[in-house]
C-alpha cells in the first residue's frame, strides 16, 4: 500500500498514473515498427530494445529513419503466417539467450489489432515492440436497499503481476483468435463461476477505455485498449473463485471502492475501468467533480497506432 505522500488526491491522479505518456511526447525518439506493405507504424520500440534484440534477417533495421521493417518474406503468398513465424523466431532466440529484456515464459498469442491480416505475437513481448494490447473487463454490480454495490475480487498472492491487489470483477487479456465478448464469457466462468447463459444474456458492452502507458522500471511504452462490459447481478447470485487467480470477492459500496482506489489497492488500469463505471452510472458528475471533462476525455485517448486494418 502506498504511503500518504504518494497517495492520489483524486480520480485524475489515478488516470495520470496509468495514462502517463504526455500528449506532446515525441514518438520520433523511438523506432517505428513497420509491417509488410503498410506504411503505418504498428508499434514504437525503445532504441535500447532495438540494439539488444536478436533480430533475424526477417527484419531490416534502419537507424537513419529509425524503423524496424518486417520484410514480406512470403512473396505475397501467405504474409500473415510468414510474419507470425518471423516474430516467434526472434522471440524464441531472445528467450534461449536469456536476454534480461525477456523475463517471462511462453504465453498465449495477442493480436496485432491494426494489421491488414491476422498477425500476432506472444503476450508478454507486446510491450517490447510497443504494440497495442487488448483486454476485456466486466464490472458486476448489485442494486440493494443500501444503494448500488460492486463485486470486487482480490488477485491471488502467487500471481506474477500485481499479486494481492484488487481487480475488476471479471477481466483478462484477449487471445488473438477471441473477441472481447468471448474473453468475458471464458473469464466469467474461470474467475467468478458465473453461469455462461446468464452472462451471455445480461452482460452489456458499454465501450472502451484507452491509454498509453510507460512502464516504470523498463521504460517501455505501449498503448492499451480495454473493452468494457457491465452486468447487473441479483442479490441471490454471488461470484465465487474457480481458478487460482482470485482469492476472494467482496461486495462493496461505491464509497468503499473509491477509498480503496485512492489507497492504490487496485491494479492500476482497473481504476480506470472503475472510474469509467462511475461516470456512466452518474456517480462522477460535473456537479461533484471539478475535473469531470478532463477525466471523461482522458478515458478515451487517441492511440498512436492503428486499431483497424486499412480500408
């Protein structure tokens, strides 16, 4: 838990802690990741990463233009498969060499969301390439005689990232071949034991939260897109941990959730999801929050990488 000096004073401080790359940041100081036959940068890579990464001949590094160009090695026959193999080959070499930048085991694949064909790479390496990641978060709430309450899980102590911290009711990274809703259906069952039929009928897609974050220790910069869902549960239905990622659930009032956020007990990007929930449910309004306009606009930041294929 953070001490009193470092605790945020309000919601905007929580956003600043996650969306911490300034709007006037000079992306020209980084290397642009280019895919075959596509002039748009799909990622921004630190110079130190470019110099340390064991690039194969599938990549062309141009220090003058500051670009990392993935070559079209398939001669147009199956560009996506060739690119996916090129990414994996480079990642495997980095893992085999035990490079300090690679500090995780193999993981599921993440989609390069703006690519013109179905391209992907391993989840934990996406920030190395500055590629936008995708997540899905669902907030479960209950209307009680004491007012609206929110189901809040605590992450298990053994997790690699943010152990013991609070989280969104249901959340997960979106696998390359999954839609956001498919991710929510899977995680709702695995993390919270919520009936699939109930979730399918009652979960509501309510938008996205976007931000660009710079990791404190590594300095890696990467954009993120969180697809946001709401679900209202009856008082007779309570989420229960099923896998080993959640230790327990709490049913908390809005004020309890707010105070936990201000104490920095939530996984940082989950605070953004909760703030968005507060805005949409009329908990944060222009009348009670001086930074209302700034808060709302910052939750929908324009990303520096494409989020859809070219038309």
